């Protein structure tokens, strides 16, 4: 999926907002718990996505799909505790992918309407 500069900026803005919100909740969570680990992983993966969005020759959706497949393969190799952490990563990646796709579709539909 090739994205335009406007789509890139919109996706980047959305992901930065997600990172900001996640950091706020991470900082507010005082005790170490699953929720805090979830937020940390979410921040890491959102930053990973932002870093890869900066590379114009990368199809971000294909990259996210490859990352998801990599994590699924790890699930097949690990025990149940590790699987929970990896499943969380997949859930975050799917969330990020859906955000990107939603922005892309909204802008594509808007382009067709004009």
C-alpha cells in the first residue's frame, strides 16, 4: 500500500497522539502490572511503526504484516507465559495497522469523492 505525503502526515499525527496517550497512562500507573507492561509494549511498537514510516521505500502495511507473522512464529515456539506477551504484541500491531488502514481508506474515499 503506497501512501501519499498527506496520508503519511495524518498517520504520523495519529500515531504520535497514541504514543502520547499511552505514555500519560504509563506514567500514571504506579505499580508494575500487566497493564503497565501492555502500555510499554504499545509505546515500543508505535515508535517502531513511526520509525519505519520515515522510510519511503517501505510498504508499511506489508512490514506490519511481516512483524505479525514473526510474532505468530514465536508463539509456536514458546511456552504459554511467553505466548501471552507475544499475543499482546500482535494485538498492538493489529491496532496500529487498523489505525493506518482507517486513515488510508478515509483519505482514499475522500479522494474518489472529489
